[in-house]
C-alpha cells in the first residue's frame, strides 16, 4: 500500500533523473502511520537508523529527492530498476550526518498472469503469531529436515554432546533434567534472547532442587514462556535456555558450560530467537501492522517491462497498465540485522552454529538455515538481490569463496584461504555486537573458534590464526576504541580493544605475498586447557624490519584519530595514514619519547601506485630488552622506485632484543 504521493511516482512517465519527492522527511513518518505507506515507512526507518527516539522535529530540516537507476545489467534482469532516495538538508548540504542508511528500492515487473501471494490473508491478525504462522514455520522446518541436502550433510557431520541440563516440557509440567541421569528421548530446541537489566527467575544453587522437582511457568519471564509455547507448537518437548540450564551463581559451572556452547547449539534441532525483544519482557510475539508485511505491488502506466525500451520514451498514450513489485533494498537489514537481539555479541555464534534459526521479529517471523533465508513476506526464500546475506553455513568452499575479495596471488591452499576469509567476516560482524561483560569478548566466540579449528587445522591465538599471523596482525578499527578494565588479550589481538559501538573491525586478511616479518615465537596463556576462551597472558616474538619514526600531524588534533600524517624516517618525510587503536595512547607516548616518535615494525610491502609499507606502530613497555605494546598500524607511501624496505638511519633511542643487520631486528610484543 502506498500513499498518494508515493503512488504518483509510478503514474508518471519514468525518467532516469533526480526528482523532488516529499518536501520533508517528517512527512514520511506521518504517511507511514496514517496511510500504511510501505515506502514512507522504509524511508523513515532508514532516516532514524538505530535511534528509535528520533522525533519528527529532528527531520524537519531534511527533504528527499529520488531518481531511477537502470539495474538490469548488474543483476541480469531486463526489467529491474532501482529507485534511490536521498536525504537533503534545506541548507543545500546533501546527506545525513548520523551514519544512517540511504533508502533504495528495487522495482521489478510482475510477470503476466503471476499471482502475488497475500502473505497476510487474515487482515485482523495484529500479532506476529497465528495458526497461519505456525503452519508456515512447520513447513520451513519440514522442508529443511526432509529436503535440504546441505543442511542434512552438515548435521550428519556434527558429533555434539548433549547439554548437561535441559528443560523437560512433557506431561504438562516443567522440570529441569540432568542428561547424564535422564536421557532425552527426542530433539531439543535452544533459545537466543537478550537478558536486559531486569531480574528474572533463573537457575541458581538455591533454585536447582526446586527446578528438578518441577516448577511453575508463572515464575518465568514472558520471553521464556513464549519459548516454551513455541517449542511445544513444533512438537518438541525439550528446551535449552542459558538462564535456566546454567547455574548462574556458580562460576565454575558457567565457565564450563560457556565453553560447551558449540555443542549446545549445533546439537539442537533449531534455535528460537527472540529477535525483536530487548529484554525478557518483550517475548517472542509482537503486535504489528499486517499491511507492512505484505508485498508492495503498484500499478504503473509504463508500457514496457524492459528498461532499455523504457529509456526510448515509448508512446505513453497507448500504454497499458503493468504491475511492478517495489522492494526495499534494506528489507533484510531492517527486519533482522538491526533488531535488538542481533546487536548482542553472544548471539553471533548462536546464530551461526545452530543448524536452523527461527527469528521472532518485531513485525514477522523469519527463517535461516544453511540453504534458505525466508520470512513471512517471502515464504519461499528471499529475492535474488537480498541473499545470501550472511555466512550462515560456515562452509568455506561456498561462503568463504562468495565473500572473498581479490587480494592478489597467494601460496595458501584455496579452501583454507576461503576459510580464513570467512573468519575475517565473522569477527568483523562480531566486533559490532555489545557485551554486558567485557571479559566475555573471546569466550562468546569460542564455539565458532572451535568449529573453525576443525576446518583450518590451525592454531587459534586470541582471535587470530598462526599460519597467517603476520598479515592478520594488520587489523584495525574504524575509530579508536578503549582498553578493557581487566586484561583480556595481548595488544596485538583485536580482542584487546573495546571498539566504539557503531564502528566495525577491518580484519587483517590472510595471505603470504609481500610479507616482511617472521614469527619467531608466540605464546598464549589460558586459565585451563581450552585455548579458545579466556586469555590471561601472551607474547609474540617477531623478526623483521624495525625503524624509528616520527609522525607529523597535518593538524594539531590529527594525531588523536585515524588521519593522514607525515612520516619522517631516516631523514626523509613521506605521507602516511595512522590508525590508532586507543584514543590517548599516542599522546602518552609523546610525553615519554619526546615528540611524536615511535617504533615502526614493517609487516607488509604492497606494490602498486604508490607502493605502500604497512606495519605496526609500537611503544616500549619500559623494559630495556625490546619489549613493546601495539598502539596502532601505519600505511606509509613509498616512492615508485622503492620496491623494498628503504635502508634508513636509526635514531639512538631505537630498542630491540637482537640485531641481525640491515635494519632487521627481533622484538617482543605483549
């Protein structure tokens, strides 16, 4: 359904130039609410981004323009058109300063005679749950279990241990069972949810006997009660919920079970996700406007379904009505990826490891498995331009290859190379999630790390991998972050930094060409035998080019953020870009070393235009044997003739463990 102004876009002859849309963005909000306008709703949600508290007055200075773009060559569909909307400030400034998404829509002709299914036949359904929805979920589940080759092959390879505890929902009662005492006689479901700040009934040393004897559902939060209902609706009688199956006031039990998450989620039949709820009060089922879930079909006066023919300005007077479907390109992002649950870091591994995920969103139910991503709007699977959106399968031969970028030649086996790239994308997404307890940074990813260990057959090192360690040291965040209050990882690991919540991680990709550094020794210290979880210490000894360097900020404040600077090395000044790990650490180093002077350890030489030297920015720990902490990375431009590390004079304050001649030194980074 569209409002009159949005509908008018499709009534006029199509023109591939910018046109004024609605005057101010706040009008889109009004039309979305009063006229159930699909496009206005998408535009308003894109404008507010992740800030649901934006008021209409905040949008009063922005107006929108739109233009059509031919997408037929990009996607191979002759009739596909993009309608792109831009936010413009009344002052003439284009764009939105708050890092929100620009809305765009795909406009595609509906084939003659094609019946667009009405996914919400019962318009009186104002909630995301109904008999219609349960039928659809069971259909997805049955098709996956009985017909998905990739899903079944994956499940057959998993040899997961049963969780230590499960909730038994049979016989109209609720009790906690120990699986080493009572063997479950069927499959179980798991629950992903946001805890929030409320206090809820949970498993503790004081409640364990009560729960084993049987307890009432009235003690539980709305989300937990809804999860019990969903489990029973799917014909299952066992459910795993972290708050009710891990002893919350017994640290050793929590530590042991947290490291068993891979088995818990991989061994489940499916994972129920309270995706649309920020806490236990939200539940799985939500009130919603059913019109916003239906597919948006518009009637146009465009006479042709081919973009090329439309460009020739045909005889509009002899046109016949044609139906087009309008789809927001941010549909999956707004319905799923920006939902409250998916902002939580722990959920990433739950979502990846579970063979199937049923998302109970704020507007509709969505499905993810290794082969299909679907939802109530698109029950047979997402349109081609939406998917696959993520790396749900954790299959390097498919998912790693799909997301891999071209980084030039490598000697690494292709399958392993794709697997490393898959890992890079996993940690990039993971770094954007929030943690209630910052010490969980590596623990909340340990399940995925265990799974990737079996694929890579490589040694896991606090978020990095040994075979590609030199290149993986070149990670960076989009903006400086902060250090955790307690030790969490060596400074050379991305896990040693708390990033800004809206700034992601760029992983150091795995490759071996142009690498200048050599790993002499690496050690990670853990409190127990598991090396994928908590880290208590570690060091890395490197051998390679080490130089003294002075960074000359272009502006006085540039040194405190990622910026272009001058780099003076060996008496020559070159241009460079500094990516600081933590705001303020560079200033502290300045006070102790005199000027912006640091140690630069070269990792990689990139040949191109210009040639670039990339390496670590280090500061001494104060121990005189060449021990350092990482505080950032530097991209330094070289001249066209410099195809190796330049031979430079060193300043007298150079520190190192051992010199090997030719500016090659051994150092330790902690």
